C-alpha cells in the first residue's frame, strides 16, 4: 500500500461514523460510504430518507447570473446523487411495497424514470411498442417495474384516504403540501391516460419464458465507470439480481388483477379478467412457495379479492371446485341454482364451516322472495330450513320457529327429505356421543309431534333411527306413544319395532310437566321444554307450576290445624307463610292480567306489616314481598300516611316503600315541595357508599386494604337490587331508574350523561363524591334497565336510557339500535311522527355522532335536518367526507332541505362525479320540495321522508 493511500485510510477511519445531520448526504457523496452506511443494523437516516434527499438535491433548480431560475444542471454531482438514489433502491431490492409506503408519488416517479434512463430505455418511446423478449434483461425489468408501479398507483388512488388532522397552520408547509398535491394529480392524470398501454405491457410480460434481472448496487457502479463497460457485463443475461420467471409473473398477475378489479366498477365484464389473474396468482404462489425473496404478495388481501370475484363472477366448471362454500352459495343464489345451495348446506352440516348467521340470512332472503309471489320457492324454503334445523340441533340449539311453522302440515316428501338430511349430516363412525344424542332426541321429538301414524312409521323404521336409539329408549317411546290412542289397527301396517302406538300423548305431557316442576338444572329444563313444545303448541308451560300453589296451601292449612291448639307462635308463622303463598298465587295468576287483588288480601298485607308480636321469627322475604305488593298495586296512600312510625324505624323495606310512594305523590307539585325525593336520594346514596379499611405497615405507611358495601345504609346494595326486581309498576321503576341515572351522572369524569324521565327531581351534587362506589352504581343502572325492559320492552323512556348507556360506552351501533327502537315503539314503526319529547335535540345529536363515528356520513347529513334548527355546518362537513360507509347517493331521496341538496350538487360537480350530481339534481327537482309550496305541503314532504329514512335505518340496525 502506498503512503498516500495509507494516510487516506487512516484519515477516513478516524472520522466519526455518523456525521452531522446537516451534511450527511454530502459526507456520503464525497466519501463513498453509502454501502457501509446501509449495512448498519438500523441506519439513520433510513434508506428511503436517503432516496428522498438524494433526489431532492439532484432536482434543485439553479439560478443564473441574471437571477433567472433554470432547470437542474446535468453535472457530475447531480448524476452521482441520482445514481446514489438508485443504489439505495437496489439495496431495497426494488420492493414496490416498501417504496410505495415511504415515498410520495412524485419522488417514486422520479426514481423509476431514472431507472429507465440508466437501463437504456429510449426516451419518448412508448413501452407498448417495445418487444420485451428482445430487450436486455435489466431493461425489460425496468420497464416492468415502471408499469407495475403505474397501475398500482392508479388502483391505490381509487381508495378513500382518511385525511390527517392538520397541525398549526404554517404558510411554507401549506404551500409545499399544495405543490406536492398538484404535482401528484398531474402525474396521476398522465398515468391514467397511459393505463391501457401499461396493462398491455404487463400482459405481454406474462408471455415471457425467460428469467429477468434487476440492477444491483454493483451493476449500477459499473454503469458509472467507463462507457465501454456499459454494454458489457451490465447488459449481459447474468448481470444483476435474478428474478425467476414464476416470481415475475406472480407479481404481474396480482397487479393486473387489482387493476382489472378496480375497472370492474364501471365495466362488470372486466371482473372475469380479474378473477383469472387472481386465481393464477394463487397457483403461482403454490408453485413458488412461501420462501420466495422477490415475490411479496399480501395473501389475506389476495384471498379477499378471490372471494369477491367468486361473488361477482359466475363460476366455470373448472374453477368452481376451488371455491369456498361461502362463495359457491352466493353464486348459486345469483343464478337460481337452489338445489346446489341445499347440497352445500347438507355437506356443511358435517363440517360446521359456514357461520350460522350466514345460513339464516340465506333463508331470510329466500323467504322474502317467496313472499313476493314466487310460490316455487316454498319447497326450497322448507328444505333450507330443514338443513339449518339439523345444524342447530347438532350444535345443541333449539328448534327454530320457522321449522315448526313449515312442518305444521307434514307430508311424505317432507319426511323423506328430513330423514335424508339427518342421515347425510352425521357420520356415525366418527361423530361424538353428544352429536348422536342430539340427533336421537330430535328424531324422537319429531315422532312424538306427529299425529299421522304412517309418518311415525316412516321415521321409526328408518335405519338411522334404529341405530341411534337404544332398545330401552325405543321401548320407552313405544310406551309413550301407546297412550295416544287405544284404537290403532295394527293389521293395517305391521312394524317390527313398534307393536302398539296410541294416538294421545297427554300422559307423557303430564309426566314431563311434573319433571319441569321438580327440575332445577337449567339444561334439563331447556330439554324438557323442547320436548313439550315438540308435542303440543296449545299450552303455556310457564304457568305449569301454578297448580302447586293450591297443593301447598292444603299442606299449610293442615299444618295450621295441627299447631293452633298448642302453639300460637307457630300458628302465626303458618299464617305468615300462607300470606306469602297467597301473594305469589295472585301475582302469578290473575295479577298478570292486571286484575286487582281482593281487598281481603290487601288487609292481610297491612296487618302483617303492622304486626308487633314478640318472639315471632319474621322472614325478610315476606316483608319484601308485602312492600313490593303494595307498590305494585298503587297503595301509595297507605304507605305514605298510614304506616305506623315504628315500622319506618324497624323495617328497611317499609322505609324504602314509604319514600318511593311519597316521592310519586309529590311529583305533580312544585319542585320546592319535593322534600321526600331528597330523603330518598340520601338513603340510596348511603346504600351505594363504600367503607374503606386502612392498615399501617411496618414502615409507618397507611395503605388501603379493602373496600366493601357500607353498613351505614338501611340495607346492602344487593338487597336493594333484589327488592327492585320484585317491582312491576312502571312509574315506580321509572323513579328508581331516574335516581340511579342521576347518581351515575354526578361523577366528575362523566363525559356523556344518561337521560331519564323525572331526573330533575334529584339533587345535582353529592358532598362527598369519594364515598360513593360509582362502579357499582354503573353496574346497577345496567341491571335495572335490563330488568325494566323485561317488564315492558316497549317503554320508550327505558329504551332511551339503554341507548344512552351504549353511547356512553362507545358502542355506537348498539346505541343507534335502541334510539331507533325508542322512536319506533311510540310512532307505529315511524308511520306517525315521533313525539318531540322522545327525539329531543340531544337524542338526535347523539344519533348524529353515532353515525359519524361509524363513518355513515350521508346519514349524518340527513339527521342534521331533524334538529329544530338545521345544523348546516355538520351536514356540509360530513358530506365532504369521501370514505363514507353508507349508501351515499341512494339516501338522497330522504333529504328535504333544498340547501343541503344544492350543496351536494356543487360538491359532486367540483369532484367531477357526474352520475351522483344528476341524482342530487333529480332530488331537488321534485315538485313537493318547491319553496313556493304552502307550509303544510313542505311539512308533509319532510314528514314522508323522515318516515322512509327512519324505517330504512331501522331495517339496517335492527
């Protein structure tokens, strides 16, 4: 090594590896340290930042002596900067996924044009006119890279992009962003004009049968040497990074498929091309394997494209075998091949591959078509429903209502088909005992539900039935069937497995009802109810245990006779239990229909509450039931004025009942007179408070070790909740709900309040917020709303509370469901106007926010019209969004405000969306929206659109 070279190396090694940030690219340029920098584990700046900086420096305009701006000079420095940018891209192996993610369209356009230039692609020559097979491998690959990027950029530009929130406005930054935006639009315009040529170039590439090569850092270095070297190694067939034919074709097929799919929105025939390219991509991936270094395909996205193509394009004979059952069902529905749908569903009963919800949606679609007059679909509906029912019973679910309705009039064809489905839906050799048991129970229940004996014989003599049911089970079933009718002529059709099958199952129903009364296991109760409903639909089995009340009363009466003579205390205990039994009897019987209890029962309840006998054990549940009984039957006068004072001190349930009754009584009066409401508030706050225990450690610090329900209240929160769930009077439940909602809202960290009726009667603050267990309060509110809705699912006030809870917990789709349900129940499913006290401005604004956060921006604009003063600002802002997830222009018929429609017309004109602009213009042109119309005509037009929009929303969210 010469002394001069040694000095130069020593000087280089003594410099720091990372130069000052302001001159790093000059440092890399002058010292030729690019490769060393890129080999670092985490180079800073990153490779893509290097590309941007190199090209920015190389493209800086120059200023001449007359201060005139000139194009960037073609000098040695700029040529080296461009070469360095290409070398960084070569280091990244020309991976378009990486380059597109990090580089803007103008920068990547400049980079690929430089690649074309160094790859000896003649400027001004159309790529489509060049024969790729005769070009040097690196030249052909450069053309492919450019045209792949061109169509990928066009496809990407068609996707909606969420705009980033702008920071503080800076004029220089805004100018730069505007310039880049205009430059990007100009490039996209050129790329779109050349799109057909780019597609032809890529289609031609698929016919190549040779490997290609792409420039590496080494080949680019050779290009920078003497001109004689350029046509030597750099253009030979082995120079650069080898890209196998299959890898190249795989990438090109995928990009062409995406381009064709994007074009399919305006020309559906092109979807066939997209389908062909995507499925070819899948084949090539299978050939190449997952270890390919130069072929990076997003296989999840590819699968999504393939599935979409399956739905949009009818399958051919060859490709249908490769489709998923989901896609096959869609295609069969589109083509009307319903028998194939049934076949797929039967096969799916073995694999459980299709979601149950999807299968149900197919059945709903067929039902709708049948109801529109297509009677030929009635049989198909039954067959699909039978397939779904067998799937349900195999997975342990109950038989659907639709199946019971369709099977009301069984015939031989239906029985045959049902047995075929059952046989083909279970593999007797491989299925678990659980599946076999579910199938056996189903067949047995079908038998018990059939009246015509020939149909029973068809099932009982079937091979599957004989295989699944043991001898004992078949004998038990024979005994059950024997009770059905003594008049069976066995000579008509002898069957070896059944000797005598009667026609009445009343005894069996009685036995099952007895088991239902005695059973406490939820699963067993469910199974018994399934069997009972399979046998008869004329009885309400939830009332089956009512007859036990009279039996229990007889037992209590017998006990009363025994103890009356020798124990007055036990006699009183028996009387108390009989009172509780009479309350249960009335509430479960005639009380359900609203019939008031007899005056004698009310007097006995009062007597129990006022009883002061010493040494008589009092059961808490009797006190609970008595107070709840009085509140449910509006005996508020007694609870408010006639309850003895000692009871208020000794019985917490009486105290609570008295406060509730008095609060209800004071409701119509002025706010100042509602003193009882404040007392009730304080009682509930105390119940919902927590007591904390502290412990001092060895280091002297005091730490909180436990929190529990406060013992300072008149009862525990769990006891209060249990008591409330015995109440059925709507006004009492509304008062309690509003109290807990108000208590929930006084938290300091509450962002979204919950609304409720009568919420204004409660205090608006609590002296000691830290003492209240707000987490328990929130849980209680949810429990109470759930219980209240079980009492009356159509109470709009309770539905609004449920919606507000979902809104406060960011569950916007569920919130919309209940806001819409609240409006539907009080307007005959929106056929009448929703009362303004239901759809207040606050409710409408929350519905608007829900739609906005669900990206349903057209729905937002329509709801803005529902406000007492139309919110044009929000409506216009929402219509500007381009990533709306709703049906957009199909909603324009629901807009009645002409200003919003005019803004839509302007917006679509500005965007060049001619079709949508015409839809908006057509909506404006409707005569009933003419501003010269009388006010009642305009109101009627608005109300008609409100009705249709809300009904459409309800179908969407219900």
